[in-house]
C-alpha cells in the first residue's frame, strides 16, 4: 500500500508540473501575441513613412519642374535683354 501512496504523490507532482508548464506556455503565447502586435504597429509605421517619402518625392519633382520653368524664363529674359542691347547699339 505504501507504493500506492508514492505513486499517487508522483502523479500529483506530475500534475503540478504540467500545470506550471501550461502556465508557462500561456505566458509565452501572450508574449508572442504582444510581439506580433508590435510588429504590426512597426509595419504600419513603415508604411506611413513610405507614404511620406513618396509625397516628399512628388513635392521635389514639382519643385524641380518649377525651377526648370524659372530657368527657361531667365533664358528668355536674357535673350530679350541681348536683343534690346543689340538694338541700342545700332
């Protein structure tokens, strides 16, 4: 009968160990879920940053276009001034 009590105590110890292990697994699951959520937030932040960069690139392209138009206007002004100077020297 003594062996029966030892066996029962061993089973109870095993049950306690399994319950602790289950608790550890639940904690791991919770940690993994939090990590997943953090990764999703990071991905969203990266997407927003990418969108901002694209908008900035578009703005730079518009600015470049404006600079090209300004340069063309300056070239036309230079040509007009050269023509005016030539007409004055005649």
